[in-house]
C-alpha cells in the first residue's frame, strides 16, 4: 500500500511526540519474555470483555503469529513482538478497527534543483523543540487519518512561534466531507476540506473526542481557531533522503503505511515483515515526527494514535532506507 506524505505550507504543519525504548508487553519466542515501557507491570490482556472462548482463540492465534515474527528477526537490533492490548483481536478485527485510512494515488515528488544544499543533520528531533503534543488514543474509532493531520497542524502552529495547543480531532471526524468518520477516511480529502473551507480547528477541550462519529458542530464565535493555507501531498518512492529534507525544512510528515504486523509490535527497529501474513497490505495513517540514526541502523521515529501503552510509549521505529513498510510510496 502506498505511502502518503503530507507537508502543509504557509500557515501550518508539523507534529509528533515523545518516548524512548522500553517495550510494553510480553515478548514471545525467546527465554525470559520482555517487558517495560509504558505498559510495565500491567496484567495480561483479558480479552477486552469479549466471550472467553473467542478471546482465548484470538490470543492463541496471536501467540503463534508472534513466535513466527520473532523467529524471523535476524539480530537483536530488529523489532520484537509480543502480547499487548491488541492480542485479543483476530487480525481481521484489528484491521477493520485500526487500519481504516483510505489511500490516495499521489503524484511522484520531483525535486527542483536549488543550488548547493546543506548536508542533513546526523540527528533531528522535533520533540527537542517542544512543539510535539502527547500521544493520543483513537480507541475503537477508525480515525487514524484525522489524528495524523490534526497532530501535524497543531505542531505547525507551535513551530510558527505559538503555544502548543491540542486541537480537536473530533471536529475533523464529524465535519470532514468525503470521509466516513470513525469508519475510515482520507488524509488528502480531510486536508482538501480544511484548505477549501478555511474551517478553523478549535481546541480539543471545546470539541472533545468521543471515539464515535457524531453530528458536526461549528464554532463561528469561538475566540480561538487554527486554519491552514495550503498543503502538499507526494509519492516519495525511492527518495527517503528527500523526505528527510522535507522533515527538517517543513516539519513532521503525515503518512500512510503498511501496518499489518504492528498489531504485535513491542519495540526495536522494524526492518522488514510489515505484512508477513497478508498479500493485501492495509494502510494506516501515522505521523512522521523525527529521524534519528544514532547507531548502526538509522531509523525514523513515528508517532501513532494507539495510546502510550502501545509500542515504545506510543511510538514505532522504522528503518530509514529500503522503503520499509511502504513509507515512501
């Protein structure tokens, strides 16, 4: 599934949040298990209130899948997988809830020569600039597409010298036309709606997240709102260095990727097997927030909207280069 890279121009874009390694869950496939991170000390997942037999069957399937994923890792630097908050779901259920971004065919990015370019920094992290909001949790709402663009807009607003505000995702879910709320949507359609209508996003405290699609509310007399004045969306296949330049020069990038195997992700750097079990790749909207290549494996740090107990406190690391998980398609 292709990747969607978005960079809002003029008025806004940039986003992300923080965390560092400490896997949240139990690792299967090796002695001693795993642990730590945002979910350290949590009890085993109990199936989320489902029928015990059904939850147990899903958990057994998860255990088999996790062992296979971990056995395919070639060294200790690669990603590792285990029991987490999604283990009680069958893969089809997980995809139906969390991988609901509608892909768009995008124009290929064509670089315009601008003379000699400055070398890229060895490490760059927008979190260091204090312009990244906390990891959010979409719960059972298939609104990852809305979380990614709102995260980008609120960080763009902060990068321009304003206070970092938590903007309303629910407003986009309820009001963006040509989308389906918590049943899925397109980042391009949502940004087009924001750009054409000049709708101002209000604070989350004014239009709070409900984890379900609701009636659209407009705030014509609100004393605060953030709008956009343009955006760009490109296919960066084979051009990850240009993605890095876009990240450094414009801010964090909203993308869609193949995230099927992320159901079981605990930590480490994903280098392959993004869709080990499925020929059909399913897109999920995320937010590229930083690039960080401190060791032998350079990687992107990606913010998700599955809450801070997933992955590395709500983040995932994906290898730079090789178009891993289709991130630059």
